[in-house]
C-alpha cells in the first residue's frame, strides 16, 4: 500500500477531511484535519480514522502514527509555529 492510497481512504471515509500521509508501505504517519473531529476526544478521533482503513489496518498497514486536528486546532497550531 502506498501513502497516497492511505490518504485517499482517509479522505473518502471522512467527509471534508484533509490528510497528509507519509510512509514506506507498512508503516505510515498521518496528519488529519477534519471538522467531524469537533467535540470528540483524541481516542474517538483516532478510531474514526482507523474505521476508514478497515481491515487494511490488520493486513496491509502494520503501523499508523497519527495526529488529528479540528480545523480550528490546525489553524492555531500553524499560527503557533509561524
């Protein structure tokens, strides 16, 4: 599986999500910004992302490290790092 495949699965499974994914075919790192994360705890956000990947998390993807943000959190983190 390629990083672009993981990105497309996340973005198609979470409406209005924007994902950036890097990885080597087995291990991936993702940053996901999605309005649907609003009001959700971090664990719930991660479960939402895992749900978009389904069985691939057990078969094709061996590890996924992720950072999840609401659009407001993403904007605040970008401003803080500028």
